[in-house]
C-alpha cells in the first residue's frame, strides 16, 4: 500500500477575514453582515486559491519522483502561474500547455509566467479534450528527453486537491463560527467541492464562470471522495453570470468590479471573483442573502489576469474620472 500524501506548506495560513461594511451598507445589509476571506493573499507567486490545491498535487508529484510540473489552462490561467511559482519554489521545471497560438500581446499572467521561468507550449488546438491530449503528448516528449513529468490537472482540480479547500472551510469556520453563506467562484470544481465537504451544500454558493461544461457534476464527483452523501442536486450553483462565455466581460461583472474597488479598495478579477461578486450582489437584491446573516465572500485571487483581459482597458477608460 502506498503511503498517504502529506501536503506541502506553500502558502501563508490562515488567510485573513476582513469586514466589508461600506459594501454591505450599499447592498442594504448590516455593516457587519458581509466579510471577505482573503485567499488572494496566500503569498506565493502573486497569491490565489490554487496554492491550497497545489500543496497536495505538488506533494503527490514529489512523492512520484517528478522533476517537472506540467499543466494546462488558458494563456491567462492563474493556476498555470501558480504551478510555475510552485515549481520555482521546489526547484522543479515547469511546462505550461496552452491552447491556440501565441498572440502579439504578452501581458497579465503571461508576464509572470516568464519571470517564474516557465516554459510555454502553445498547441494550436481548441477545446478541453484536445488540450488534455496535447498535454499528454508533451509529457510523452519530456519523458523521451529524460525528464520525469507530473501532469497537474486542469485548474489544479482533482479529488486529492479538494482536500486543500476542505481545510480552508475548516479554517473559515474557526474564524467565522456564525457563517451562513460562503460565496465562491466555480471554475474547475475542486475549490467549491472542498468548501461543500467542510461547510455543507446549504452554506456554499458556487458561481459558475463557464470554465467547464459540466461544473455541477464535476463538483459532485470531487465532493464524493470526502462527503459521499452529497448529491449534485444538493449543490447551490448560480449560472446567471457566465454571459457570452468564459472570456466575456458582462455588465454585472463591470458593476461588481467597480463597487468593490470604490467602496472597499479591493480589486477583483473579471473572470472569477468579478462573477462571484456579481452573483452575491444579485442574490442580495433578490432577498436570498438577508440582513442579519453572516455572508463571506471568498476572494480567490486572479488579479494579474485583469491586465491581460481584452475588454478591461476599454471598460476602465469608460469609468475613469479625468479632471
């Protein structure tokens, strides 16, 4: 029998929980009703939620004697950036496998990938399965060259990685014992799944960002390893803020980015936390999040992606005050 995986310590824990009184008041909540858990302040490589997952998946890679971490994602992938940072911290090689062709602009996370020493492979393919197949071919090539690659799954999400956010849920309950609802972006699935495993499905609202087609089923599958009695139908999933797709910048997200920045001085990203905050705002306005109940917004990071999003410069110019 193989030894159980012992997670690494790559981040700074616990991440703080802070009040958002001005935003709460603007939404008609009590000033103490709305909190934010700063998982953007995890420390390594610019911060973000993927570190909690990588503490497990990188530990598994080391246990299997890997010398190279390989992963997939879009060119502005936060997970890819933090996989590169993890590899740098551990003295490993990082290879990031992206879809499509290299563009002219190299901004946002791509800049940080370069600083962190990652090798980037643009595959020319589109679609999740084609990208996964391309990553497998990259691993085969690396083995033929004498490397020992470990393929970290898309978004860092796996049953093992789910344990990172199960621990986060336990951490959050110790910080906010009266928690009623935790609102979190739902991408590849393991972040929400871990929270569901420790907080329960009733206290976890996942906001689908359109990263995968089967988000509810993915979350349920990841949860099953830790909480086998949770079914897909038990999950609270908001799919109202995907817009025209994962890379789109919707009106509700633009409002959410502006509200949080101007009322609390906190920056969100346009793909994950912006959508999650847009859903929180909408749920409050519908009366689903009520005054007197404690709501925690999970800030999963991703701010570098703000600078690589095609629609953000025009939006910023439209709201900028010039005197």
